[in-house]
C-alpha cells in the first residue's frame, strides 16, 4: 500500500484502549482478520507492531480520541461515553456492539431529592467524572445543575452530602445498589465505537473502509 | 540582574496571552517561502490580491455567516458598536467584492493572504492567530469555475511543497437531490444533518435504516456520508437515484476539467460544511498527520446577496500554519542558507561586502577583529565564514566542510 502522491508506504496505526474494553477490542479486530497476535502479551510496551506492519498504540480509554484527533493514530476504539464527554473532531464509523453500558443519573434510595432541591435551592448538585455530559443533560431538560468534578468513587458523593446525585457509567448497576443508590434517569446508552482521524479517513479511505467493512461483518457474526 | 549574593534572579516568564505565540527566524522563513509559493500560484491564474481590515463590525460578518459568530474576540468602538477580529477571510472578502467591486464585468478573480483570529476555548489548544491564504472566483456558476478553483488549490499546495495530500470534493446540491429522490422526510433530514455535522456515521446509519426504502436504496442512503472514490461512485448514485443524475453529472464534469492526478481529487459526500452559506461544491484538502483540513472551501452563490450583490462565487482558503506543519513533517529543514559571515564587513571590508551583496549572496557583517564569526554562522545556519588573509580571503565552506582562499569574494562565492 502506497500513500497517495507516491510517498512511502506507512502502516495503519490503530489506537487501542487499555482496561475494560481491551479484550473485546482485540477479539473484534481478530475476528475482522487483523493480526492481533502481538496484543496477546502487551507487558509494558505502549506501541506494538504486528507481523503485517499494523501498529497498535495502547492508551487509557479517555486518551484514545486525543491520539486519533491529532493524527497520531489513524483509527481507534473508544466508548461512546468518552465521545459524548470529549466531543472530539473525528469520524465515528461503526458501533462495535460490545462494552455495553449506560450513562445514568442516580440518587440515594427513597424519595428523589432532585425536584425538592431545584424548588428550594434553584439547583441540584451533581457529582460526576463526566461534567460535560451531566451539564448537557440538565440543561437539555431545563434544570439548573451545579456539577462537581470528581475523579473516582463517585458513589461516595451523595452518601456524605457532597451532592444530591451522580452522573456515572453503569454496566450492571451493582455498584449503585451496593451504595444504596438508585438510577433515576438514563442519559444515553454506550458501547465501543470505531473512530477515525479526519485526514486519515480521506487519505487512507480504501484501507479504513476495508477495515470498517470487515469489522461490520465480525459484529454481525457475533450477534 | 545580579543580586547581593552574586546569583541572578530568574528572568520574568515570557508570558503571552492564551493561544498567542511568537515565530522565530527558521519558522518565519519557511512560512514565508510557502506563502510566496501560494502567491505565485494565485498570480499565475490572474487572481489579484485584496486586503481587508482585521477589525470588522460583528453585525456585518454575522449577516454573511447567517448565524451568530462563535469563539471570536469582540471589542467596542468609540460609539459602543460591537467589533470583532475577523475569524476568517472568506466573509470579509465576499463583503469587499459585493460592496467595492460591483461594476466589474466578471468573471472576477481575487486572492488574499492575512491573519484571522479566534478566541481560545478551554481544553482546545489552538493558536488564536492563524494566517489564511485563499482565492475566490466570482461571476461564473458552471462546473468550469469549480474545476479551476480545484486545479488552483491542488497546484498551489503542490508548489508550496506539500506531498501526499488529497482534496475531498462533495456537493451539497447533490446530497440534497439524493435525499429528495429518496423521499426523505423533513424530520429525518434534520436528524441526518445533525449526525453528519457531528461526523457520527453510526447515528446516520441508524436513521437511514429506519427509512421506508428498498434494501438497495436504504444501503445507498446509509453509506452516503462514507462515499469516497472516483467518478464511478457518481455513476452508481445516478443509476440508483435518477433524480440526482443531473447533479452527479455536473460534479463528474468538475472532476474531468480539473486536470489533477486521479488520486489527488476524491469524491467525498461526507463533507458537509459547518456554515450554512455553501450552496454547491464543497471541498476539503487533507495532508498526512493533520487532524484538520489544510484547506477548505466551496461554492457560496448566496453569500454576495447578503451584502447586496448576488453573484455566483466559488473559492477556498488555506491554513498556512497547518500547511507548514505538514511540510515540516516530511521535509527536513534546509541545512544551510547561502550567505557569508564576513569579518570586517561593517568597517574595513565594507567595499567587498557591497560587491558580494550585489552579486546576490547575503553578507552578514561583523566588525573587524570580532571573534564570533564561526558561532554566528553556526547559530543562524550561514554557509560561509570569510576573513581577510593577505591580499585575498580565507573562506570556510560549512556545507562542503572545506576551507579555501580566493582573491575576490564576489567572484568565488556565486560560482560555487
């Protein structure tokens, strides 16, 4: 494969999220015929090269859109939640149909404190790792919210009075239940997506279209 | 400043406003060289340069854009009217053409180069000042005009030294004709437009699959923003949606007339401009390693009318800093520049310095006896260092790594 204009051949660079989405990503890429053997034992390596020249870049999930948007990777796999929060300027090409979860608003069990807070205080206070998603949801539903950014254990915030509720990503809801929280509203459903850099989507249209088509077949076969 | 204990206080931080930056000599020289190449390309097609002010009335530009300006620097004039630092040059140049060049018989060709400004946004590390170079062809509505603009853009980018770029070409009237031909309802169009604006092809596909269409037509709609290819994709669309055949044929003629290599121009129906004033052709040029288009533009027949004189118009603007970044990613910086650091050029050897300059070689002067000649040449990348030696000069050629002597510097240097 030669780059347009007769430049040197450059391998396709795929940005892969470490963590919860990693196994599903490897499985989908493998099913789509990508040589993923080198991803079997990542160790401490951040950049891995497959036998066919494909380069895998492994990062934290929230950094995947950053690398793809800047053109350090041509395509990447990332959760819809990260796209909603970061709004990167990239193409969202395919729903890879794994890593399913929901972005929800949850409060303590019992009476929902939200209407009362808005009536008396004018605002509801919400703790979240996803401030942009939380703010967009409350703005869109005509309610004022004070969004508090926290970096971990969001469930703690309503228990100790930091916030009336939380906006967070849930898969099974087990963590919410264990902390006496109940889901009140769903913001959106999330799953893993294939994204592409804007320039790569044009400059490497043939390769990226072929990869997308093979992944679409793999997704269909897994259903 | 030395302090009482002999140490130096740290210098004050080189503070600049968010997103502002300085340009140092090497980058400035390369930016200048790219800009000069673009200007030569514009001139070769007879595009004459115009300039517009950096400050404009906010209302004027918003009238052109048809929407509120976002992320712009706003300030007030002496009467309290709202001014903006122009966020791009397309609308100001359209304003200039519609208000100052009204009696031109047309077709009218203008070009421009200048800085545009955008306000910083949290979390987006973009420069607040960026140079744009562009061209507008006014008064021609046919595919020939679109093709000239594409050929000019492709030629100018190539002349500037950009390799491996591609120009994606779409047509909003073709996309509209396809949606008309498929009978897509207004509500669905709004949702499709939102998905396209967000480049969310997953949402576009979901919306498409909910349409009551035959399987083949549904697949065509679902894949529309991902359509990228040559003239064959236009034939496919025309065959499947006869109502769009005319628009597809027009875009086919544009491609035919450009004369650019086949792989340089790519039909791309996923290109949808963020601004509502585009009416036909839309284009984006991409270079390897850049996340954003290096150039963009299209046809905006309605824009002049918003300033009083409706005339068909098509054009593009190139982002100079992005162009330079893409060139710098593939081409090494020029190792050494032709020029001589001449010891004594500022006093005893002033006559020789004049003669060498007249021969076309830059002379960097140092006073007689100054011992920094080699260091200056190394720091600034000059090729030669010359010193008086007897009746002639001893010259170090840093490019070839050799030293030679010559009687007349003005004859020896240009001939090497």
